């Protein structure tokens, strides 16, 4: 009697799924899987066809998202939105041009010099290993580095030089592609300027397509996820690049500008700063193990100050994701969208995580509501039956 009167607030789709027999569920999954794969393939082809447009819009959206914070701050001081957008846009464009004219040529020049001197560094690393191997023999330890020394002398030298050359050629190709595809660059600039002025209206027009009850939570979650991630990574990367470059130049490390900027750029991606420090230290160890240890110590100190002292005070917890899932999201983003996929992978993972948490909370709420509903129905049934019993 009680079960027939109780009602569950579960969705129709969930009730339909629970009503199916196990064999019917397997058949439904077997029929749905090919459709899902086909849809994924179709979306992949559509994305490949409009990839250039998507890349332009995505880069412009990221730039507009970052520049929107100083624009909002100027608005809070009484400046009109259009005036604030124009001021911030042209200031950022001027700063970007100054960086391209000053730091980029210097870093590129050091990169060319580094590629030329890299074979000498490999020879120096080989000599250091020979000296260390002689000391080990003197100490009587059962360790032999003859094989490693031979590998460095034959294979490593060529491989390292090839990798350095490929990186340099990649930088040249990116520069050439950027110059050649001036139309895409112009579209990014114009789109950024337009989005910076009308981002609120555009975002509201997109959010209106969602159900009304999820519009505000989705908008807030997406904004906070991208805000915390991008602002956090930009702050970390800027502080790392500025701090390391200043310290490297002050201590007169070889190629200090190139190595400091490289670590800073790699710090734009989670775990990238640590990978950059290890890579630069290994390269410096080929030239001088003592200087490499000094560089490692200085880099570790600066990294700890930035990641544990500066960034948390400004933003607090950046993503809220477990480091393992951050790593998985980065690999997935790299596989799906290359560099841009890496850029948006972590905030997208945060949004997915928050959506799953919300769905789980809704399911738990439904499970908790069902027993209360049954008890209420039972009490109503007993209350209605009491006069009949008394009569």
C-alpha cells in the first residue's frame, strides 16, 4: 500500500533504465556505442574542416578573457566600457610589440649561439664523465661508466644537436607561419577587440540556450575554473620567467636569458616549470656540473617562492584537481588539440569534475528524498485510516 502511493523524483530516463532487464541494458549499450562513435567521428571531421576558424576564435577568446579583468577594474573606477576596452587593448598590444622587439630577438640570438656551442658542451660532459670514472676506479668501487661515455661520444652528441636544431627550426617555422598567415593574426586582433567590448552580451546570448536552472551555476563554474587556471598559470609563469632570468643574469650563468625565458614559458602548463628546470640543469651539467647544481638550487628556490608564496596568496587553490587528473587532462588535451588542447585541458577538466559532482549530489538528494516521501505517505495513510477504525 505504501509503495504504491510513494513517488520518486527520479528522471524518466533513469526510471526507464532501471525498468530494463539486464539483457535489454546490454542490447541498449550495444546499439548506442556505434552511434556514439559515429557522432564523435562526425564532430572530429567538422572540427578539422573549421579548425582555422575555431583556433582564431579560441585564441581571441583567451586574450579577451585575460584582458577583461583590467577592463572590469577600470569600469569599477567609473570609466565607460568602450573607453576601458580601447585603453587596455592598445596598452596590451603596445607591450606585446615591445617584447617582440626587445626580448624575442635577444632570446633567439642566444638560441642560435646555444645550438652552435652544444657540441662543445657534449664533449665537456664526456670529459667530466671520464674524470669521474677514473676517480671511481681509484676508490675501488665496482662501477664502470665506459658504456655511458661511449654512448655520449657517439649517439648523444648527434641526438642532442638534432633536437636543438629541430627546436630552432620550429621557432623559425612558427615565425614564418605567423608572418605568412597575416590574415589569421589580423582576425585574432579584431576578434579580441570586439569580444573585449561585447563579451558580456555574447556570453549571455550563449548561456540562454541552457536550461534556466543550470545557467547561473554553469556560468559561475566556467568563469571561476578558467579564471583560477589561466590567471594562476600566467602569474606563475611571469614570476618564474622574471625571477629566474634576473637571477641567472645576476649570477652570470651562460645563456641566462634563454634558459630563464624557456622555464617561464614552460611554466604556463602544469608541471612544465619543473620539467624545464630539470632540462636546463641537465644541459648545463654537460658544460659544468658545479654551475648546473647552482642553477638547480637557485631555480628550486625561486620555484618554491613563486608556487607556494606568491600564487596562493593571490588566488588560493588554483584548480582543485588531483595532480594525477591534471596530468591525464594535459595528455588528453595534447592528443585532441595539440598546443591549444593543452592550454584548455585543465579548466575543461575542472568544469567536467564540477558537473559530475553536481550530478552525484542530485542523485544522493533523490535517494534521500525517497524514504522521507514513503514515510510521509505512510503517515498520511494512517491518519486517514484512524477515523475509520474509531468508527
